[in-house]
């Protein structure tokens, strides 16, 4: 029965891993509905721009974790979805991976947590945290089964030392690779634009819904700038003319 449960969890995790870039869209639609309900007929004086910026900074902090992680990882590790499923040509054990096993998912949590806080709905925030835990627990389980089969005892010894989600900074080991700006810009441009776009849509929705004109210029400016950056990088990538790296 234990083996059957392990297989079921791995199957669920593999499925969630494959579609992990699309399923969070559900969170956005639910969050927007909750945000509208929470802010219906709300006066402009109740909306604190400082709180909005704090929520944005929390999401940006999560993106910063992802940027640091992706910038120091080798090719075919810590990547995005592939048709074949999970890919790991080698095991990352230095840099941020020396203090936490799943830094990308830690970054994702803060990116989405900032948005959850932005709704100012306590029940939605609590539901988000619990759902995120269940959602990524299965993905991590499937990944660990895959990595254990591929790297064996070397992987097991690493997991015994490094925590899965809460970093242990005393274990830090210097990165073995150079920081790649190229990889960061090409892979994380989506997340950067998405953060500002979602916050802008939420803010505009609330203001228009309540007939206010107190738009958050930080959100709007950031959305325009990151959108232009996204378009430029997409054009450069299509022309295969982008190669920029910087030493750490």
C-alpha cells in the first residue's frame, strides 16, 4: 500500500510538474474575483499605496530568488517544462542549492504570496498558502524520486544535509559557475512582466470598479517598461543575436 501511495504521489507530481506554468492561472482568476469582492464599494482613503508597494516588493523578492538561482545554474538544470518531462544533466549543490533544495519554488512562493496579500482577504491568503503547500509538495516528491534514481547515494547524502524549503545559510558554498545575465533575461522576462501586469490589472480593476482615479503609477510604469523589455528580448531571441554574460 505504501508503494501504491508513493506511485500515486509521483504520478500526481509529474502531471503537476508538466503543467505547472498553466495551472497557477487559476489562482489569478480566483484572486481577481476575491479582490473585486473585497474592494467592492471601497473608499479611496482605505487603499494604502504603501501596502500595495510592499506587496509588490514581496513578489519582486521572490523573483530575485529565481534570478539568483537561474543565473548560476548550468544548462539543462532548473529549467522550464520540456515535452519529455524533467531534465537534470547534473545535480546542483553549490550556491543557493547548498542552503535549500528547491530555491525556484521558494521564489515562486513569494512571487504569488505578494499577490495573495494584495487581495487583503485573510481567507484567500490562508487558502493560498495551504494550496501552494499541497501543490508543490507533490511536484517536489516527483522530482526527488527522479533525482534519486538518477544520482543515487550522492543525491541522498545531499538531501540529508540541505533542507527542502527553509534555507540554512550556514551551509552556503560558493557558486562554481559564472552568473549568466543572458540566461536570466531570456528565462525570467516572463515572470518580471507578469508581476507588473497582474498588479496593474488588479489595481485598475479596483479603481475603475469604484469610480476612482487614484491609479498606482509605479504599477503602470513598471508594466509598460517590462512589457517593452519583454518584446525586445523576444525579438532578439528570435534573431538569435543575444549572448551576454558577466563574471561573478
